[in-house]
C-alpha cells in the first residue's frame, strides 16, 4: 500500500525530536477521520487546530496526513503575513500548478462568481476522489480564500476533510475568520483541536529522545518552567548548538533566534507601555496591578491604558482580576535580559521595599527580589523562613527552589541543606536529595551535632531504599539508630526507632500463606518500642508514622488483620489532623492496597471517596497520585473501563514520582490494547521503557507490556523473545510487594501462550521465576492456578484445565481484575465444552460476559462470540466461519501475525484481532497453533 503524497509545503522543519510527543489524542482524532471513509452521502468533515505560535500545529498536521488514504487528493497551503491583501492566495497555492484554472480577479467578475468558480475548480481537480484540504495560519489568510474554505465546508455532496490551523491571539472578531468559525459551528459538526504546551511528562520523553538518555527531573522542570512546554522554544533550547548539558537548561542564555522571535512585538511598543512591560518582566511570573502601579509610579488610569494595549498585543494576559502574566514565559525572560543590570537591580529593590510595606508573606518573591537587589543577607534569612514554611505546607517545589537560592549564598547552612534534601526527596529527585543529605551529614559530624547527624543518616537511608540498594539502606538505618542512642529519650531517638520499625516492616520475608502474628517479629517489637518512647517524650507527631508500620505488619497476619487495618485507619486520621502529607500517603496506600487485594468484607469505596474529598479540601495534591492508583485498581477489579482510563489520565497528569508515573504509563498501554489501539500502546511502551531505565524494580512491568504487544500480534518468535526478556527482568528485580507475587509471572505465561509460545517454554519460564513455596500459597492460587489451567488447556488436558480454572476462580485472595476473571471463565467454558458439558460451559461463558459488561473492546467481543456459539448449539469446532474469517484462518495457519494479516487484507490491526478472536471462539481453540491444527483437520489447508 503506497503512502499518501504530502505536499511539499508541509514538509518543512521536522523538528529536533524525531518523535512527536504529547499529541497522541489529537493525532488519533485526525488519523481516525483521515482513515475513515465518508458517509454514504458524502459531506465534508471539518477540523480546526488552534494554538500559540510554535505549539506544534504544523508538526501535528504533517504527522496526521501520513495516515490519509493513498487515493485521496491532498491540497495544502500556508498563509504568510501580508497575504490579506492578495485575493485567493491560499487557493492558488493549494492548486499549485493548476492555479491557471482560476478566473482572473478583476472588475469583470462579481465576487460571488469568483468564489463559485474557485470552489468548482477545487472540486473538479479531485476527479471524484476524496479531498484532503489543509489551510495553515488562517489568521493571516486573505478573505477570499477563507470564503472558499467556508463554501467547501458547506458543500452538500463533497467527500472531503477540511483542516484549518490558526492562532487565536492573532485575529479579532472583525477578521473574516471569526465569522467563518461562527458559521461553521452553527451549520456543521466541527472537530476543534486546541493545542497547549507539552506537559512535564511529555517533555521528559522528548528530552530522553534528544539526549539519548534519561534526564533529571530538575532539568525537565527547568525547561518546562522556561518554555511552558512550547515545542518550538523547547527545541531551540535543546539544540546542541545552544546547550549540550541538560542540567544547564535553567541558566543557558536564549538563542538569538528565540530572542528575536519573542521580542518582535515588544520592539514596536511606545516608551510608556514598554516601561510597564519592563517592570512586569522583573516583578515575576504573576504581577499584581497594585505592585506594578507602585513600582512604575503610574497613575491608575494610565496604567490601565498601558495594560490594555499590552493585553491586546498578545504580550500579557489577565489571569484573574488585577493579576497579569506574560503570554509566553520566554517573552518575560527576553525582555528582562534586554535591560541593563542597574535597571533590573533598581526595580528589584523597589519591588522588595513595596512588598514589605504591603505586608507580603510571599517568601519566594521576596527572596527573589532580595537576590536581584543584591541584599544577600536578606536572601538567606528569607530562604530559611520561607523554605521551612513551604515544606510544612507540602509545597515541595517552592521549598526546594527557595532553599537552593539560600544555599547559593550560604552553602554550609545546615537548615537549608536539610530542607533541600527532604523537599527534593519528596519530588523524587533522588540524586539531588542524596547530594544535599550528604552535605548536611558531613556538616553535622563536623559540628558534633548528634541529632542532625542521625537525621541526615535517615534521609540518606530512605534515598538508598528508592535506589533499591537494600544493603546500604539497612546499614544507614542501623547507623542512625546507633548514633541516636547517646541522645537518650528525645525526638530524634523516636524518629530513629520509627525508621528502624519501618525497615523491619519493608524487608520482612512474607512469602507464603498468611500466618499468625509473631510477637517476636522485629517489625512488631521495634514499632512497639518506638510508640512507647513517643509516649514518654510526648512527640506525638511521629506516632502516625509508626502506626503505619505496625498496622501494615498486623494486617498481613491471619489473627490480627482487623487490628492492623484499624491501626492504619488511625494513622490516616491522625496524619490528617496534622496535615502530614507523607504519612497520609503511606497510610492510604497501605490501607487501600490491603482492602483492594485482600478480598475481605471491607468495602474500599467509602474510604476512597472520603480520602478524595479530604485531600481536595486540604489542598494535598501530593497525595493525589496514590489515590488515582487506588481508584484505578478499584476500576480494574470492577471491570469499569471508562473509570480506569480516567484515573490513568489523571495519574499521568498529576504524578511527580517516577515510579508512580511508570505504573500509570504501563496500564495506559494495556488499556490501549484493550480497545484495539496499537499505536497508542506502542507509544505507551516507549514511555514505559524510558521511565524504567535505571530502575530494575520497574523493568518487569515494562517487559510485560512488550510481551502483551507481541502476543496481540500473534507473533510466536517475538513473544518467546519477550518472555525471555521478562524472565531476565524478574531475576534482576528480585522480591517484590506481596500483592504482586505471582501476578507478573502468571500474566506473562498467559500472554506467551496467547502469542503462540510452546507450553514447555512457558513451563520453563514459570519454574525459573516462581519460588517453589509460592505454588502452595493459598493467596497465590488465583494467579498460578490460572496459568496452570491455560497450560493444561494448550496441552489438550481439558478435564485438568477445567479443574484448575475452577480453583483459580474460587481463590479468595487476591481479588483479580475483572478481565482476568473473565479470561478464566472463558477458559473454563472452552474446557467444559471440549469435555461435553455444554450447560456448564454456557454458565461460565455467561459469567465472562457479565464481568465484561463495562469493558468494551476485542476481549468482550470474544466473550460475546463464545456465548453466541454456545447458545446456537454448535459443538466444539462447529461454529460457522464467515468467508473473511476463513481467509484470516488460512493466513494464521501460514504463520502470519495480526499486523501481517492486516497488511495483506488491507484492514486495520484491530479488525484483524477481532477476526482472530472470533475464529478462536468459533473453533473452540485457545491459541493460533490450535486454530491452525483445526483448519488442517477440516481440510481447509488442502493437506489432510
């Protein structure tokens, strides 16, 4: 199939990054429209793409047009400044060498006659083929070309997709484009795609592609803060000619072409508006009217007039009443850079004095102005006070920024080092946290401050835990415990005991069935010792932290489970009372994980709803990603696809912690495959692999997604390779959390079998990755019995498979996602049908359909097909295949993957997957290999 011919006008600057990021949703909309034939009575489909200059409208359009039908006629044109005075300029450019077909624009023709002729010419050039017309930068387009676009859009019998791009800030309501957009919205259904700046997560992916390695969160945030995610500005700063080291992105000077681009409008300003803009650039990202008036000494009426001009010119935006921001962050930076140093210092000094006079408590801005005014003693004092306050309020990014500003003037300030270490840890900036904690520790030892030395050791310990360096983690916790012993009953000694109890809780061996709580368990004895000392010292703020440790251990015991859950609830309540976001997050995570995975009678929904409301009311955004993860688990258990997608989107948008974001990215890929969107799944896999780089505990989940993709393609060789990669990743990751035991191994085995991997290879994988004691654990029966059942079914032991599927479905712990329970029910139905139990098979198939009631996609299509076949009374292998299904079956027997089948038959991969699912259901087989064998037995291959 030949690719579409994209006009050269769209093959312009391709961008520094070969991968377009952050536009998956918009690209999917465009590709769907471009790949879908028009309705029975053709009428144009209309798309507008809007956004600021440099936001990526052209790149998105270019990528989308590659998906256009090869039979379509693609016309494209891009307006330029000055085109307003050249009638029909865009139409002529789109027609390229056929523009001579247009009548001359002169006084001998009425405008309406010319417009009709232009429309007829465009339609005639298509020769009846589908038309894709793309007009870029309509804000600069001439009125006549805009009118032609509008008439084509209202053409009643034209099979066309019309795409127009524009910048909203570059035209007003008197522009002909404004009238066109209003008319189209009244008369047609229009797809409006509004592009905004890239998210920090998108930016991290883009930077990894450009630099060929993972970059620090700090570098990502620095670039995002400077560019607001505008792709043009991002790529100019990432260009190797500008900056070779991503860590320098916060301070590298703007390239000359970026400065010229952002100052183009500024240079046309008159003196007074320019003076106001200069002051706003120095005052900060958000500037209040009152402060601007005080610093510029402008009369209110004059300042209003100047601000109106700056807003109308697209330089400033009134974010809220009397608060102004720059439309582009780099404009503020470029304006400030163009000022003399003395000008900047005078404005900073005046701003600092005015803010103090107004009683401002904005420590971040006060410190920034003190720094700009070179009043350095005030910088350090403001940094200490403000950073400590922001840390208490869980504003970690502000706390870190302010602490490091103070450290730039006082690098040996222990208080600032402590804040910087803790804030960067909460922001998942492991390297920075370790660096600050190490400096803090060295100074504490030098000064003989035992309490600070112990606290710094604890900070270093928890950083080692994040790095999965368990030996160093244990060593540092023990050292902190030893150092703090000389303090006697004290707050730091309480913290050292709390960390010791947490360490014992985290590293305790808990593999195997739940057992009674052991009073001599170090995790219990150290937690009890910590609680006793807390009561003696009276430092009750530490109590919830320890209750999480004790509650988690007891909740995993068979005799004190209820007590443990009660302690976790108590820890959550006490942490809420203190607004302790760290402990709130720990308590909720451990409590909800247990409720969701235990299979007990406690319904997690009330706690989820309450915690959602409480954290929103208190502004505890740092806890939200953990709640989104719990909501996601709840949605997966209940089979609620839409809610699962929603929580993944929220988690990816809000997550700062790399581990959390990685988990959401993985599920995002699996959900994409559930709806049959291979492109989105591949993009999610790329993100997952990038995020897992350097973190062995996360790599198995990325490899599982890779295996799932290979299995979805039906590629046995690729599935076998992915299974081997998963085995390696599991070995490197080592032991994991209790509720994950068996899940990764079993789902890997199931996908491998689905992908056509031989059962003996799958058994070898399970033997290598599943400890022997796990097979006898009742808590693991759900997963491991399911894997054994699928193996027995693939090997033809249908009675044994049915028994194993029943064990899997009957196992109470852990509750599994609805899709996996449905898969086990479908396997049971197939096995019972093969054994002659049609009634039992029908009941199992009906269970699968019920479980997938809110889970649309190929999986539910397979369940529906299986139940229909059972309802019609056909036996194993007796389902009637359609002609197309027979054609697909023959290609399966030839060893083709879903992708190869799709290419061969000119259908989508998703459609190929649905055909394969229907074939398996109708033939009563569970794998492509069995389906091929069935076809051979039926003589469909011509060789009995």
